[in-house]
């Protein structure tokens, strides 16, 4: 006869198995069973293909949570579809620095005001799987729908792929408005005109004439160069000669000053002699007339010499360039 199983032993094995399951869940779940997660939601208007439940939620590359639900909403009035993405954020992923008196709700509003946005990014180019990325994008528009007041709504911005697709669509739309056939026809007409101009005999003749003109211009420049050098040398020699003559005139002027003084003294003596002649020689006699005439000529010559010396002293260059007319002309 078989021995009856001990109920206590079976119960002990069951309790042990349950305890092991609980310990495993706590160990592999990193204590998330007892962590209060923050419930958040974002609404995306573009495609979310590649986003799955359980996809990571990151902030600047740091994992802070995961996607918990994805629902498709339909706006009846606007005839548009919106994708509602729900995700949890683990508060333990952040470590506070400093103190603040603001509540969690006020903190979230402040972050949204500073540019907190949700954006879809690719986890891998190979698999095409998406993740939700949170970051600060200042000066971006705040689009809050307010469809779930019980959770924190984080505004969204288009992904990089969506921006690229939108740009491509705008470019295509602009290209559609351009008459490409007309542009092609104009280009063909322009090319044909250029070919006719290039093949024109007048163009070849103009090129030949231009070459000949260039050759003649070079010859003219060579002739001018050959004539300019002697002319410059002649001007330089003339300048040296004029400078030498001016220096000689200044030297003669210096030497003439003593003569001028002697002439002035002679003039004074001649005037004295003239006065004496008037008293000693009988006026009206031939000797008196000849003596007075000679003294007057000597006096006139002395005055002319003194005027010349004064003029040369004021302007020695007059020996080279002559006297200037009144007014300096």
C-alpha cells in the first residue's frame, strides 16, 4: 500500500515557490512594484510607426520611463487623427539639487514654459523602432489639447523625419508651380544662340582685331618707354643746370653786396662833390655843366645797381624765370 502524502510538506513547497517568485519579481523589477510612477501623456499628429508599448522614454539620452499605452483618437470636427501616447516616468530617475517651494504641478508648468517637449526619435536605423525623447526646446509653440486632465500633458514637436518630409513636400509643391518645360525651352534657345555667336565669322574677326590691337598697344607702350627715358634724363639735366645757375646767382649776390656798399658810398661822395662844384665852379660854365652831367650819370647807375641787388636778394630765381608781373601771374 502506498504511503499517503503529507499535506504539511506539500504546503511548505508551495509557500517556498511563492516566496521565490516574489523575491524574483522584486529583484528583477528593481523595486518598481513599490515605486510611485508619474503618469504622463502626449498627443502626436504625425505617424508613430515603430513605436511600441514598452519603448523607452529618455531625457537627453538618460532613460527615465517607458511607454505604457498607445491609442488612436479621431477629431470629428476637424476630421483629423491624433495618436495618444501614455508613458510613466520614474521620479527616482531624477535627483533634486537645492530646495524649492513649488509643487510638482507648478514645476511641470515651469518646465513646459521653458520649452519641455516630447519628440519621437529612432532607436535604431536598422530596426526602425522609435522612442519618446524629452528635452528643452525653447521658443517652440505650446500645443496642449487638455483631453486628459488627470495626467500631466507634455506638448509635442515634430520629429526630425517629419520636418524633413514637410520640407520635401514644400519643395515639391513649389516645383509643381514652376513651368519646367518653359525653362528647358529657354535654355535650349540660349544654347542655340550661343552656338550661333561662337560660329559667327564676325566673332572670329573681332577676336583677330582684338589681338592685333593688343599687339599695336604693346608696340606703342614700348615706343613710349624708349622715349620717356631720354626725356626724363633731359629734364633731370635741365633741373641740375638750373639748380647750379641758381646757386651761382646766389653766390654772385653775396659777392655783390660789398660792391653795392661801395657804390652807395661813391654815390654819397658824388652828391657831396656835386654840391661843392656848385659853390666853387661858376654856374652855367661848360665845366660846371659837364661835371654835373657826369655826376648824374654815376648817380643813376648806382641807383640801378642798388635796385638790381635788392630785387635779386628778394627773389634770386628771377635770374632763371624773369621778373613776375604784378599780382604774381
